[in-house]
């Protein structure tokens, strides 16, 4: 049996009881004959409390010091977890990101992993220990300063270590049973997905599913590390995210993975843009220079009579003001008529393989929305995804209608525990 | 102007307000033209809270993991302090014990410093930064594991860094105004000592004064680093601990530094020990093998008729049970008649230079106790200290009587803030 990397989020280790429960599960895995490397997040709300403290002493904290501060959180949880395992009669050693060889660039607060040199981890597990590694943190290659990886950082740590250690699987433990065909808080009949391809998971993640973040799935796909997303509160099988399902199966027909929704975005519409080459380039360079991440982009067909067109894009709500300011500043050189900003929108996405070659999928999708009385404001598609923008008020009806229309509803409608994941 | 090392204890940085107050003081020192290196303890009760958490997950925590856990405390306080300084417009960088080059042995929980290689600290302050260093922690030379220095560890970190950086002075900030001639909670008229020699401070520290720990003073004496103990709550001059007072003065007559007391010890009396060579050696080897630190040792004159003698020693109360068990186990080979254990004792010590050559000092000491109706149970003296053991109930009367008898009472009796120091 090979090496298993397990990652436990903050909600799984929120208190002493949680830590002891997680310790038991780790020991079970070890008893089953695996080498075990565990990546752990900070306990419960520790990170938020530390950020709050930082706000109290300084309005503008330096990235280096904020990272030094926040990494204390994992230091606490990993040491406690190692103690809890030891008290179950197994040897455990905890390692900081730096000790574990997680080498990053120097961008404090959202560092990127540039190398993983897990020599100490390898020799610790080879001596029979369970290695506990602080998630979310690393050490910068140039300055040797402590860095943090930003949102989803602990998942990324786990996948990166799994890749560097050639692990059999990277298990991501969370407070839900896996990845669902829709958000179970919205769709009671949402089903747990047993297997999903990396590509589909990437689309779900960027379409609003919060169980796994895009960045960690991308890393897993690049190094072909199977991820098993499962609950730390139950013993159930969760969702496997990998290149191919165990045993393989025919994928000629469309396989709908799920319906995701996202209400964290706003829509900017630039009205009356001269329909000539280079206009869009100027607009999106302006937005990019303001370091704003845009999502969907749609350009309506130009009205021949006026020679003017409208361009719409979506972006995170909290970047809306900066985008508007940046565009207004260049209104002269771009030459548009008006800017419209709308943050009462929702994005609903259908994700699945083989969609493009199954025209019926798009039709069914739109019919479902229409029957539910939901108006479509923007449409955007990729190989394995259709996304629409609707009114925010319509999001629940829209998700339920689409979920039903594609036969995703489970037969039972038992309540499913669901919540956000940690880092 | 040279480099100053400042150390702030947990009570000085107990909350955001405390951290901001400390930051201001540090910046003032920097503005006065000094290079500044700051050693900081964990905030307020952080360490106790972490120990409590450890107790909840595991009855017996490994030293390595406990150290990993506890060092999170300084990580939090030092990062917050750096942020607070930065928000005052000065550059500050925080460093872990490991980053600061505090190299220790591998004895987790009470590691000893074996080397200090402060290259990163030096280059940080040379670039104009204020360097903030985590107290109480280091990294083991052999295993590269995180270690802690045990009680008084942060003070020791400060003095060790001051020595390695050839600092002008090591300032120990605490919640009292300095070292007093007696515990101000007991003796209202206790006076702040302006200057005290290393040797006298060592005796005070081992006699129950808690402002500075023995270990840190010993380190300062070895490397001749002047210590300035002062309050972080006032701007007052505190107590200088150094080889010689500024300006020098005659030390032919006895200079009484102060009266210390200690109620944390217990007394063990071994009754009826055969008065022959080697007996004492067997007894104290037995105690040493149980890793018990004993303090005073007194052997009564042998009663000629019986050829038996009594040996008494004092030791920390919480090691009493182990000492009794260890001695009982070897009752056969030692051959004593009985063991007596008494934890209702107090030790009162008078410390000062030139004591041995001034016989009047001892006489005055005993007369003061006698006049106060305090019975003396054990006596032990050194070059610069006389200690007696009395009933615990008598400790306050005894300390006040001795303090008065040596003219240490101040003319005023204003209340003095007093409390324990942090790590």
C-alpha cells in the first residue's frame, strides 16, 4: 500500500473534540498499512481572529508580517493534532511549510508554489511516523521569509505534497460528503457525485462550487493526482476527482456533472462602443491594468444602423468600483456612451462532458429556465459548460429547474449537511 | 549611539492597546538614534491557553510538539508588534528564534542556547529596520527542530542576542518599575534599587525575587551585558544590573541590596543518619538521580552519644513527593531512622556585598527576626547572602522586620504596582 496525503480543513479541527476525531481517522488509515502525510488548516475561526487582531494594531499591515501572523494558526492545529495521534499510540511529527519544503515565490498573501522538496517528510514517514504538515504556508525562495498561499492554500499544499511524494491519492476532508450535482442548500434533491473528471471539476469550481478551489484542481490535473473529497464526520466514500473513473466507461453521450451557481459577481455593461477593431482590446487592457479578474465576456451583435455595440462582462462584486473608475478615466480614448453596473445578478452553469456535441443539452437547459419563468441576460459557453446570467432573485428557481430537467434529482430528499470549506 | 536590545513580557503586550503602546516606545528609542532589536513574549495568557488545549487533546504531549505549539504564541505577538511599528512610519521585520539564529540543544521545553548567529538580524538593522525577535524559542542544532527555552526564556533570548550583537544594554521591560529591596506587596516601604551588581542579583533571583530569573542574569554576567529592568507602563529609570555602577563607588562597607522571600519550597529532614563518610553522598546522589533540584542543605552537628545526625534540605514543593519516594526506596542502604516532610515553610534571604566581612550584618539580621517573634529553623550563608527558613505564617512579619532593621524602608509609602513577569 502506498502513501496517502490527507487534508483536514478548519471546520474538521475546530476544537479539541474535532482534533481527537481526526486523529482517530488518521490512525485508522495508518493501521490499514498506508504511509500517511496529513495537511491541516488552522482551527475554526483562528485565522479570522488573527486578521481582526492585525486590524486593531495597524490599518495597513505589511504582507510579510501578516503572513508571519497567520501561519501561527496552522502551527497550533498541527502540533495539537500530532499530540492527539501520539496519545493514540502512534508516532507523529509536525512540520511547518518551510520544514516540509514548500518553496514559494515572494508574493505575500498569495504566494505560488514553485518547488516542493519534501526530504524531511519522506524520511519521517519512512521511519514509521505520521507526518503532519501546516497547510497554507511556505517559505520564499529568495528571502527565506514565511509566505502564505492565499485562499484554498491548504488544499493546494496537500495536492503539491501528494505530487512531490508520488502519493496514491490526495484525500480532502471537509464538512460535506463530497461534490454535489448542485448546492444542497438550494436543491434538496442534489446528489453526491461519485466521480468527476478534472476538467469538469475545474469548470464547477470556476462556476461557483466552493468545495474545491480551481487552483488546487488545476495542480492535481497537471500532476495527475487523484483527489478524494470526503467528509471528516462520516465514513462514507466521497467524490473522486481524477483523469478517468475506476474501470472506465463510455463517454460518448453527454455526462452532466452538475449545476453550479454564483451570486458573488456583478455585471458591467459598456454601452455604445464604436464597433471597430481594437476597441475591445483597449477596454480589457484598461481593466487588466487595474488588476481586476473578469469572468464572462459577451459582446452583442452590432446594430448596423449605428455602428455601435455593447460589451458586457462579469467580475467579483468587490472589484466593481475599481473597474468603473478605471473605465471612466479612459472614457475619452475608448469613446463609449454609458457605463452600467448591476450587482443583483446570478450566474448559473451546467457542467458536463460531451455537451458541445449534444445540441439537445443547450436546448433542454434554456427550456428549463423558460418554463421556470427565468429570464436570461447573458450566455457564455465552453466545451463542457453553459453559463447564463439571470436576476439574483431567480437563482434558486433556476438551479432547481435545471437540476430536474437533466435528471439529476435523487430519489430521496434527505437533508444534507453543507457548509463552506476552510482555507 | 549603539544597538539596544529591548525585551517586552507578555503583560506588556497583552492586547492591541498594549502592543501599540510598546510600539511607540520602540519607535522613540529608534528616533533617539539607536539601532533597536526587540525580543517579545507571547501575548498575556496565550501560553497558558495553548497548554490547556494540549491537555485537552493529549494527556502526555511530546516535547517536540509542545514546543511547536507554544512557539505559535510569540509568532503572533511579534508579527502584530512589527505591524504596529510599521503603521507608525518605521520599518520593522519579525524573526522566529530560528531565523534569528538562536541555536539550542535538543532538550525540548528547557533547551539551552549553545550558539547565537544573528546574521539576519544584523543585516536587517543595518538596513535601518527595527528587528522583532520571538523570545523563548530556538532551533536545535542537531535535528533542526523548534525548541523552547523554558521559564524566563524570553529574558535569556534578549541577553543572548545582546551579547551576540555587542549591544550597549539589554532593556527588560516588565510591569514593575524595577528590582525592589523587598516584594512591594509585602513591604509597603520597599524601595526601587537603582543599581545592583550581577552577583547580588543572582542571589536575589535564587532567593525568590521573580523580576529577573537566575539564568538570564548568569548569562549577562558571563558576557558583561548591562541589564536595565524597567516598566513598560512608565518612562521612569528602572534598575541597572551590571558589573559596576556608573561612576563607581566605595564598596568596603556592606551594601545591602534587598530582602527576598520564597514560599515555593518544602523542607525534607532525614532523621538519624549514621554520621560516617559517604552517607551524605549516597543521599544526594539518590536525590540527583531523581532529577530533583535541591536548594539549601544543612547538616546538624552530630550527637556524640548516638553517632547519628540529621540532614535537612529544601526543594520545590512540587518535587517533594518524588524526593520522598526516591529516599524511601533506598532507606535500607542509607540507613536513616525517619523522613520528615514539611511544606509550610518560607525562606527569607538578605542579599548584599561585603556581608561576610561585616559580622554585624548577621547579628542585626537575627535580632530583627527575634524581635519580631520569628523562629529560625535553618540557616545557610554565602559570601553575599544569609538565608533562613521560618514558618510560612511568619514570612510577612519577618521580611518587614529585616527590611526595617537594615534601613531599607523608603520615606514614602506610596503603593507600587507589582506583578509576575512573563516568560
